[in-house]
């Protein structure tokens, strides 16, 4: 009856034919990846890098299926879209390197067993062969005949199956494929082709397909390209100069004759030769090289975004330079062999233009008759180079030498070199004037040539001092700036942020609008790349560094430095820190003089000071004066309700300067914390100058930073006091940091804060919500966060605190005390499932049978490379244990692969705490792993409770206490019992 109904229904709907085509499209477009920038990890190039990696797009959306009955035919198409613009700049470029794809699929046929396979197909830049009419696929399967049987990779089919039955019916079931290219999109089509043929007896045909992934195979070998570049650029470059023996001399960086006889051109020729036809594609990613006279090497960086990871990659190539001076050079007089290499300063007319060469001021003219070269003032650090003669005309070897301030100067290959800088910036050295003496001596003559240099980099100080500030004669003020009391105990009223000299709190700010006066701009963009002001002036952030301070009373405005040419003051709005709309005479921008004794400025408001120096650059300060701040000491930013000013060190510009101070100036955390505004502004001038003058590489990330980013399991406890909770959390944080890097200090290098940013070290009340745990555990999200000025750490680790009445520190299993040994093996021949089981068996040897009460993915989890965040129920299991991770790890044909395995406590469980980890490397040259995993290094009792501040490994103090107490208590109890017995016996005798 069912067959008759189907037949009549088909006849009614389709009266003119017995074969029908269901031409339906169902699109399953791939969601393209969106890449985001992360504070200091953020620095990414936006254009497509020509590395053309083999890549895989995973779909795995489940089976799409279709079925027909009784002399019906159908073709149904499904579409998968891939954006190829992430991997190449145009279609021709894409298909030049990607000429085949691997199709990973599974099939389900009505009349045949399920099938899984991966087929490789050739592709090219083309349109679909079957844009509208799919009848060709029906013709193909019918042409195989009713008994065609099973076939894979046949014609345009991934698989096809034909079968005839005894009742003269037959079926054809197949999966065909095709593709086309439109714009930036690669459209992959899969067709379900089903035919129920033969006579009019009831029969059925059906098929289903699941396209799991498409792998686009690249013919490009980026590692070979990189190795070729490294090989070519690591060879010594011989360079002959007509101008100077200094690599950083401007004439060696840009040939003044325009003939290209300069170092960047020579390096670029090497790169162009190695890249060949690919050079134009790479040109935008090649950074301007930097040069070091100290190492006599050039550093070339190539920066690009890897389309696979979305992260920036930096290739660094270091080229030794063998610089020789031409024969004509040696004929120059001494003066021409002395090279003063100035830095760069801001253009006085427009800060957004190219920084200009620092032109010196002449303080004393030269006197050739006296062999005196003059006295000059520069406004940023300079390099001094002198190319001495190797031999005098009379044969005297090394007839020349150089001294600075009476001290010998370093020399290499007859080149004397030194850096002259304003050492007053450090606050510990007053040196900023230099006398350079060049001596010549042969058998007959003895000469001396002298030139004097003054370096004025330090920003002169405009001191805004609270007018009534006199801590020497005011005990109420003195107690705010003295660390200890007269008895030597800590002073609870001491405020380290109050300047003892001025009585005000100051902050270093980044003001987020364009400066109205010349000021150095950050030469690096947000990706850490040197900004080209001629091509990309929009990349500049037009903000500037300033100082903000608050005074409850009037201020002295003191500036006596001869390098200050003028100081202007004006009133500004609180909303935007710009001048008020209709200023009074006292609010107008006007030049002021340094206050003398008895003078002050006490008008309420926000005042903007602009200090102009002799070199035309400026320093800027803001001061808030108001009665509401008397006897209060807030920070500037705490009182300004706008987004026009932020803490400087929290910005990308602060990160750039900090990296420069750590990498180039070798400052540590404590030294940077001690810097005042004038020192920071001075270092900012040097940083901008050194980058633009190509004295340092533009890479803003020193190698010694440790990124603490990641997730950590909940810090579990059962406590009733916030101070105790704080102690436990800070102890955990210190241990977490110490496991990664030593020397980090709480408050200087890192802090522990709530998700709202409240510091729990100084605000234990932020933990108050954890105490309300009578009926259920309470959680509080926290972060272990690197401080902006840490010279050791970057990033932040996320986790939580859990306070539970059911948590027993005496019974909990502390997973951090189960130690596993990391290993390097060759996992060749391992399947994904076998590797997973090997890891699980290794971990189980540390857990079972002793801790068989623990349930996997309930009390603990296993995760690869990182721990997942918790969900709304505070579960952070299961971990990352995906096939994709292990598939990549097992493929070690081109390089050694490494994973880190975490065994960690589930946040929601009260039976476990902590985490432990071990790493595995898959190296083709290593030994095969043992069939039975090694397990933990040494079984340590994880039930031992955590004792904050206890650094012992075995808890010996507690064990001693456990056996010592019985020794003490039992005799005491015996004495008491004996005494009672003796008492009653004695009483009985008396009776």
C-alpha cells in the first residue's frame, strides 16, 4: 500500500517524466577568523604576509543527506566558502602556491557501508563546471551501468555505488564535487546524487556526506626562504666608506651623493637577491635596519602577521659589518676624521613631520690657531667617533689617541668611539659636559686638538610647591613624609606618593589630544613599527606626556634653570584640559616669572603650564588648586572626570618607553619607579631620537620579559577572616610567580586585584563577600597582574578564590605536589587515541589507587597547553584535549613539536586543589616512549595541607609536633591520674 501511495503521489506531482532534479542549494559559509590586539602582545601588521602556509579549514557540520524512491533521481548541492584573502593578496597569487586540496570526508550510502577517506584534488583559478544544470551527474552515474558497484575517486565523484536487484530495479548513489572562485572567495561544492531506477517497483536510494575539513596544500617553503635570508645576511658585509668609520654616521646610512653607496642599500641588495620575484610582496614588511658601533653589526627585522595564528612574527637578521675607509679618506685633516653623530629632535614647526637632526648651539667659537674646535651644546645624546691613523708618514704606528675628560677612550681597529649623554637624568651623576682631546705624536711633531661638548637632555624643572609646605617646622606635614616614627617603628601615616620637596602628589600623564606646542611623538605605531611620517602620518598618536599634581593651597612657581626660555600658564577646563572658552585676564595664557620669596599663585582651578627649552621643545604640567583638597592628598587622575588624561605607563607609549629603558638603558623596576616627570620626559626625548636615528632596533619587546598570562585553578580555603584570606592568596600568588621567574616583588612587579581592579593587598575588605558562605561556597574572581613598570613580567593570570565550609585542608588532595618528569620522545607510529591513553596512564600512576576517590572531569581535569576558564557553575573541566592539538603534535616531520600537559583541580570540587604540569616533545631523533609511562617522579603526600610561608618540602615541623605532643602529654596525664589515685588512697588511710 505504501508503494502505491508513493507512486500515485509522484505521478500526480510530476506527470511528464519519471526522472526529477531537485536543484537546491544549501550554503554553509565558514565564519572567518577575527583577530584582536592584546595590550602589550598586540603588535601586528595588517597586510597579508607572503608566507603561503598550508592551512586547514574545519567544517564537520554533520551529515547532509537525501533520499529518493521508485524511479526518481535527485541532485542536491551544498556549499562551503573559504576566504582566501587571508593567505594571498589576489587569486592568481593564491593559486600560484595552492594547487591542490585534501578533502577529508565521510559518506553514508543507503546500500553500502559507511566510508571515511581523504582525497587530494588538483585546483586552479576557475569557475564551476556545473553552474546551473546538474543533470550531468545523473548521466555519469547512469553510464556506469546497473552493476557498476563501488568506486572511489571516479570522474567528478568522491565515491559512487551502483547496484541492481533481482526485481530489475537498480540504484545509483554518489557524492560529486566541484568548486569555483568568485572575488576573494573559494566556493567548494559537494553534490548528493541519488537515482532509483529500473522498473516501477518500489525501491529507494539515498546518500549522506559530511565534509570534515579542506586542507589547502602550499608549494611554498617559507622556512627555506627564511634560512636563505639568514644565511646571506649572517655573512660579513664588506663596506667601503668615503665619510666615516661609524656605522651610524648619516652619510653611511644615506649616501649624500645619491649613488647608493650606503649600508641600507647594500643590505637591501642582499635581501632582494634572496627574495627574487617575491621581493615586491615582502617589501612592506622589511623594517629599516639599525646599526651598532658597539657590536659593529646591522640588525634587520622583517615583521608580519602569520595568517595561521593571527600573531605577529618577527624575523631578526644580524649582519657583521666590516667597514673600511677609502684611500681618499685618509687625506682628510683631523677635524674631518672626528665625527659628532647627533640625535634627532622634534620639528619646532610641526611635531608630525620627520624629526630633524639636532643642530648644536655654539657656546664658544673655534680657534684654528689654538687647535681648538669650539664649544657646542646638543639637546640629546650624541655619538663621538674618531678614525685615527694607523701609521704616520714617518712610519710611527698608531700615532693618534683620544681622551674625554682626561680618560682614555675605547678603540677598535683604530676607531675611537664613545657615547656622550646627559647623565643627570639618572639622578646620581652630574656629568653632562665633555672635553674631547685628540693627540698626535710621531718622531718629530706632537699636536693636540680639543673640542668641548655640552649635552642638555634633562628637562629643566618647573617646581610647583605647596606654598605652606614646611615639614621641617610643621609636625603634621613631617609625619606624612617620614617612613618611621622616632622609636623606629613604621609610620602608619607615611605616604610614599607625596613629594617631600613640594608637598604634592604627582602623576605622570598621557594627555590624549594634540599638543599646541612642539613635543616628541612616539616614533612607533601600536604594532611596534617605525612610523613613516611621509606615507602614514595618521599612525601618530598626537598626545603628549605631562605631569599632574594637586594642592589644597596656593603654590610657589619656581624655575631658575638657564635652559628655560619661557614659562606660560593658563586656566583649562576640567572636561577636556583645554583652555576655557571666555577666560578672564588672570585665566588667559600668559608668560610668568619664577616666584621669589613671598610670591605664590593661589587662584582656584586647573592650571596648565608650558615650559619652553632652549632647543624649542617643551614640557607641560597641570596643577589643580582647590580648598576641597586641603588636608587631603588625592591623585590627579582621581579628581579629573574625563578621558583626556590617563596614566602614562598604562598606555602603549609607556610600554614602548619602558621597553627602551629596560633593553637599552638597563633600568630595573625600582629605578623606573623612582623616576620623576623631568627624568621620564628626558628619556622620552632620547627614546624618540634613538629610534629615528636608527641607533636601536624598533622591536619593542625585550627578551627577558616573562608572560604570566593564563588561567590558574581556584585558590581554595575555609576561612572566616579576610586578613587570613589575603595572606593565603598573596602566598599563592608569590609561589605562582616564583615558579616562572625569580626576583619579582609584590607591589613593584605584580599585584593581585579583583576583576574590578581593587588591590586586595591594600584593600582586604574587597574579600568580604567570601565570608558569606554558610549555605554555599563563595567565589571571587581575581587576577595576578604584571605592573606597568615591571622589568620582569608582562600579562595577567586569571583565576578565583573559593571559600567553602566543606573544604578541609587536612583531607584535600594537593595536585601541585604530584611531580611528573618532562620527556622528549619520538612518538612515530602513535595514533591520536594511543597518545591520549599514554598521557592518561602516566597521570593515573600519580593518582591511583591511593586517590581512587577522585573522579576525572569532576574533581580534576587534564588539559593541553593551558587551563580553561570556569563556567557559570564554577567548573573548569573538561580541559583542552582535542584531536586537533594531538594531530599537530604528532606531525614532527619538519620540526620538533612540544605540548604542556596540565593536571589541575576542578574549581567546583572540594576534594582537590592546585595544579601540576609536565611537557612532552616529539622529536624524530629522540628515543621511543616506554610502553608503560614513567608516572610521577617521587610520590609526595598530596594530603599535606598548604602552610603559607612554609618553604619546606616535607612538613617536618608539623611531623615533629605530632610525635612530640604525645611524649609531653601522656606523662602529664599519667602524673594527674597517679596523683588522684594517691590522694584517695591517702584519704582512705586516714580514716
